[in-house]
């Protein structure tokens, strides 16, 4: 088993706004699909990665409470963090050193009201 987590679904109020937000801050393309009547936006994946999807549905509610997922911030998470507020999000914990071995983390509220994290080693 490569990962204990298989799928992460990120709830949205405005599916289009969320797709735009994540494509911009992470510099990725999100594939939009309809999964049995439910709009989903699939993040790029590869072998050994966790499947991440934006989702819009009646039982999916954005939240700042509960499980917190951390995105890989690349070489330096500050590059992602700098884009968040200009596209409808809010930084709630700035880039913060964990320790020399584990790097840095930050937290933000996305365009939908979900609290999310970032991690990088630099």
C-alpha cells in the first residue's frame, strides 16, 4: 500500500469558482466531469498519488472545521500562498517553520470556505 488515503473530495458552493481558484493557485489543469449527476473536478494524478476532486452536491458543505488536507507547496509554498488572496481565498496561517527536517506549513481558506493547508521543505 503506497498511501493510506485514496480519495479526497473538496466541497464547493460554486463549482466554477473553485475550479478557477485551484487551477490558478496550484498552476494545474482540473478535468471537469459529471459523475452520475454530480459535478466533479479531478486534479492531475499519477502513479502513487492520492486522487483529489472538487465536488458539488447537496450533501457536500464547505467547512473550516474537520479534516485538514495539505497540498504539496512545491519548492517553496510561499509561491502558492502569494496567489491565494488575489483569487478569493484568505491566508489564515502564514508560512511557518515546522523544523529543519520537516520544512514549512501554512493554512488558508479557499474560495469556497474550506480550510486547507500547504507544505514544502523550503
